[in-house]
C-alpha cells in the first residue's frame, strides 16, 4: 500500500511543478515580465584585494644628509645678576651614503619672539626734533643672530633665503598695514642698523666650525636685556646655495627668583607695585639724608 502511494506521488510531481495554484501571484511563464539578464560587464577589482600581491611602496625622496644637533642650554634663567648667556650649539651630519662632492656649509640662527613695533622718522621743526613719518612693522624679533661657516652671500641662494627668511634684511616678517610713506626700505634698514649697533642683530660669518664635513659647533652670545619667551634655534645644511636639511630647537627664556616676582607684581598688581616703589624711594631718601647728617656731625 505504501509503495502504491509513493508511486502515485511521483507521477503527480511534474504536473504540480508546472501548475499555478489559485492563490499564487507568479505568472504561469516564469520568464514572462522579467528583466532580461545583462551581458557580461567589466570586471572591477575589489578593494582591498587580500589575495593580490602588494607592490613596493614608493616613498618620497628624503635628504641624503640630515642634521643631528644639540644645545648646551635649552633654558635661560634671568635673575637680578644676569649679564648675558652663551649658547653652545653643536651637532653632526648623519648620512648613509658617501660624502657628496662639493662644499658643505652650515648656518645657525637664534631668534627671539617677534613683536609689533613702529619705526619713526625724526625731523627738525621750529628748532625741535619731532616724530613725523612712520612705518608700522607687524612682527620683528627683539634679538636675532646668524652664524655661518663662510660668507652668507657665497653659500645661500636668494630663493632659499626668501623661503626660510635667514638673512638680516628678511628678519622683519610683515608690515602691520599699508606703509604711509612711498619707500619703507630706509626705515627697515635704519632699524636693522640700530639693532646691529646695540648687539641685538648680529651676523657672524665664519663663526661655525665644520670638521671633515661631519661635525660642527658654534657659540652665540645672548645679551643681558633679553625679553621673556620661547626663542627658536635653527640649523641649516647647504650645498651649492640650496638648503638640503633644516633642524629646529626651542630655548626657553624666563625670569626667576626676585626678578620674576617683581615682574609679575608689576603686571598683575600695578597699584601695589607703585606704592611699594614709592615706599622704597622714601625710605632710601630718608636713609641717605640721615647718613649725610651723621657724617657732617662727625
């Protein structure tokens, strides 16, 4: 009996597979109304393709010679007895290839934080010297020193000087606004000349010692009247007038001790600082007067 039922079911399956039930929404023809299959299209690679072999990565060409340098002092403390400081900058040239042909040169700069300033021109009016025309400079460091292995004009090309602003004429960053004079060059030249005279702008050609195109050192003297801030030291390697590598380091200049306390008192509590200054002046005057009276009596 079970075999007869199984045979009957096998005979009915082909007809049922081609028949459409009363509640079905499929068409009688399975291919009717369907979008024809698209032809073979382009084969797009998957990303990332884990099975594909990886090609060599193209790295940008780096400098064949690099600066490895250090400073004797990374911080300068300004005290009441501060009369300047010497900064020793030393280092070496790291290379993985033989020394290239041609002379190697080194430039070292130390730059103070930049500040805006105004350059005035004085003129005699009715027997009195008064300020007349002016040029506003947006950013100029209060101290800037350049030390080189050879004359700067012989080792630094103009386009590289414009890019890194190394030489003294380019130390002034920008003008605060449109100059009110026709030619601002004499004003900036006068500022650089005056600061060169008081030792705040210096060009020391030949002050960097270079040994066998590998080791270098130089000493730069910082003046006594430094301002607080983060000074910047830069070291440049040059060949044929072009900068091939540059290195930068920071020098922290801060007031400490009694100098720091008085500095902060003057800025944070100006009234108290003024009263203390007046009291010190009164006490000093009274003490000097009392000392002279005793000397007269003696």
